[in-house]
C-alpha cells in the first residue's frame, strides 16, 4: 500500500499490519502505534531498564529521544542507534 504523505495524526493503529507499506512523509504525530507490524527490525535501542513510554524523532531523522518508566531520558543517533 502506498501511504506516502498520509495524515495519521492522532490515529489509532493498534494491532495494524503495515508490512511493505510505503510511508515516507506520512505524518504520525500523536498516533497510537502499539503492536504494529512493520517490514523488519532495523535496530534495537538497548539502555532503558523498564518500559519505554515515549519516543520522538527529530525532523531530519538524525536523533531519537526516548523516555522510560525507569525515570531516564535517552538520546540516540538515528543513524547508528548508539
């Protein structure tokens, strides 16, 4: 499916299977993406000791920020996952 540029703001995609979907430029701000199946696992960001509750990516994709119940916030490279 071609979902490029689709506005998913605030959408609930729980349990959705979007494997193979083209989603470049799709707006996912505020979307609920729990249990969503995607094409493949690209990287695992290890570091939190408890459940992650929030994730945000910079507009250029170079940085990822995650917050956890373990009361930590981590900043990751969107390119390397480090």
